[in-house]
């Protein structure tokens, strides 16, 4: 731990029954401990009198776990530490698992990594509300980052301090532990699970999680993070891959040679074409990426082909939708492509346009999807023959 410049940060609030045991457990591995007393009103201060040789920070007012962690991280950086392991003071974590983090960090190729201790949420002593909350959090973390984890709520973690201090955070309470891993993943930090032990002794454990208030705060945070992911992060990552690889390599690696089956690729293309030709202007990116994630399709393909409605093509899409709608409804009127870009009275013929747009989107999706499936199937067979040869 000394070589890696790693300390242990313990935020605590009214955990007088378990705090001493946790500190003693951690002391078996390091003296570099930072304890943040987050405005406790019980005998926590008396417990900490025994550990004056450690870095103990007293916050006069309880402002939440997120705020306490940020105070601890700031202090750790001031003291010259590169990493911080956080452990809850309620006794659910085992200090004996600290070497799990250190050993993994020593073997990791990148040092820009954030480890989260993965608890066995199937244990008989794990509260059902905790198990449900963890599954809920895991799903949204995956939706926002594309990273699948078994446990995103464990407070037993290892943080790369310097990498995270450049980020801006907005949440002060329990939801901070979600915000920090999402923003870290967006920045490029490797976020991984490591198996750790857990125990829930209801006789001595004090939980400060308020089901309604804190779940509401977490839900609001996830709503905001999802919007950022759909409107900025995922398009940004797609553009970065395209810019880094160039057009030919991007098409070859991301479209043709990834592990998705021809069927999945074709369905992804069909989804992109359908959304791109649909009358949902301004929402194409949000909708196509959301559906691609929910349907487990190729997000890159779906997003790329949804751009069939890029600005240069919009007049042609509007014109074709109008003509198809007229044919479907027998409601004929005349507009040139030039008029579509200047004085097209969209509201006057809105029904015709919507019917035509959805019809065009459906047939376009079928046509492009089938064509892509046939092409990709042939391509896969040729690649297989070439590989076997």
C-alpha cells in the first residue's frame, strides 16, 4: 500500500457500535487512514479519541456520505496519496479484503482503474430491498456506460484520486457513489468489480438510507445521466471511434468484423433507417440509441443509419414522405423539392405527411434490413471460407 501510495478513507455517521472494530481491522494493513466524522450525534467522537494518531476530520454538520467522501479524497491528495480505498463504518465490509484491491491493482495494466467490491447479494442475510436496489442501479449504470457490473452500490472501493479530482460532481449524499462511477467511466477510467465478503448484522448495523427520499434522489440523478449519455456521451464516443480509425477501418471493424451476427446487424440497420425516416424530428438520436440498448442491438449501426435524415437529405425525405402519404390517402397536392425547403405548409398536410413518413420508414427499414442481411451473410461466408483456407 505504501508503494502504491494508497490510503483508506472511512466516512462515518452515527456508527458507534461498529466503527472501532472497522478501524482496528484496517489498522492491520495500514496506518494511513483518514476518518471523516460526518456530524455524528452519538458517541462516535468518544470512539475516535482512541485513534488521535490517525487523520480524523470532524464535520460539524451532517451533509451526506458523498460530501464526506469528497472531503476525504481532498485530504488524501493533500497528503500525497494516489489511491484511496473506501470502506463503510457500519461493519458490513471485511477489512481482510483490502489485499484483494491491492493485489488486483498491482497486476492491472492500466493504473487508471476504479474497483468496486462485488458483494454476494444472494446471501440469506442480505435485505431484499438492498438486492433490488443494487439490480436497479446495475441496470442504469449499464444503460449509461455500456459496462455490465454485478454490484454498483458497494461502498468498498478503490479510487484513482488524481483522475477523479478533475471531474465536477453535483451530488452530496448516497447518490454520489453512482455519479462518480458513471462520470469516471465516461472519462475513460476502467471500472471493474472485485469479489468481496459482506455481512448484515441487523442488531448492530445502522443504515441511514432513507428509502423514499434517497431513492427519489437516485432516480432523478439517473434520469439526468441517461439524458447526458444519449445526447452527448454515446454520439461523442461514436465520433471518436470514427475519427481515430478513419472511414474504411471504422466500417470494417465496427460494422463488418465485430462479433454481432448478420441478423443482429441487419436489425440494427433496419431500426436506424426506420427512426431516421420517422417524423420524430429532434428526437432521432435519443430514440434510436434507447431502442438499440433496450433491444440489445448494435448501437453504432443503428445510430449511423438513423442519420439518413441529416440536413442535406431532409428535403428529399420530406418530399418522399409527402408523396407516399398522398398515395396512401389519395390526398394529392403539388410541392416541388425547392418549395419543401422554403414555404412547405407542413401543418396543413400534417396527417398526410405522418402517414407517408411512417409508411416510408417501414418499407425503408424492410428494404435496407433485408439487403444488409443478404450482404452480411455472404460476407460472413466468404470470411469463413478465407479463414478456413
